[in-house]
């Protein structure tokens, strides 16, 4: 069963050979189960992880219904490195979701991550290109950053099902994930 919007959870599992007990970082939790990219990973596959959400009511709902913790934080300026270090997260994290509104904030959150110290085996980055052509600059900057770190763009311009328009890019770390 999938809970994510367009199979982001299945993408992470497929790329990691149905890995059990993986680790995720979810920036933009929104809801504990509804269109959650991490709920199935936690519930069915034993993954642990951290979620971030700026809206306190959403954080409270999430923490009532999930085992893994959601932090109330402004993801664009959060000190991820200190928390990751304190929690002793592995330097290779299995899945990163970056999905906050507006897309400019997704880019700010990506840039706030300690990307030189921590790597992510799979990444989904929501650029919301369908919202505005101006978001092409966000998409391009995301590509510049992730290509510069050696990631491979696995699937570009994933289509949002309701509008049939591109909203997200999916990435892999080729040092961990086999890629044809």
C-alpha cells in the first residue's frame, strides 16, 4: 500500500532494494498519513527518521499518530547539522524529502542542509514548476547544487496527478544506488 502523492515512498524502496530499517529526513511533513511520503516507510518497513513542519497544529497531529518525531521548525533556517549530530544520524541517509511551500522555501531548506557532511541515497525535491514559470530558477538551482555534489537526476519533472503538470524531481546517489 502507498500513502504518498505519486509513489515517492515506492521510489525510495525500489532504489534501495526494499530496504528495511532505513533512515529518512522529511522536510515538510504536512500530515502524519495523508499523502505522506514517509508513513509507509515507518509503518511497514521499520524506518526511523525525522520530520519537519512549520505549522504547530500539524506537528501535534503528526506526533500523536506516528512513532518517529516531527519537529516544529522553520526548515529554511534550521540547524540540521547540530540535530543530526546530536541524534547520531548516519552520514548516508536513505531518503530525503524536500517539499515546503512556496518552492523558494524548498530551495532555502535544501541549501540549509549540511550537504557536504551528510549524503542521501534518494531525494525527492518539489520545485512546483506548474505553479509558475518563475520556479524554473528554483529547479535550475536545485540541479546545480545536486549535480555539483555528484547526485544523478533519476526522474525529472514528475507530474502532479490533479493538474498533469511537473512538480518534482527525483535524485539518487550513484555511490549507493545502482543506476543503469
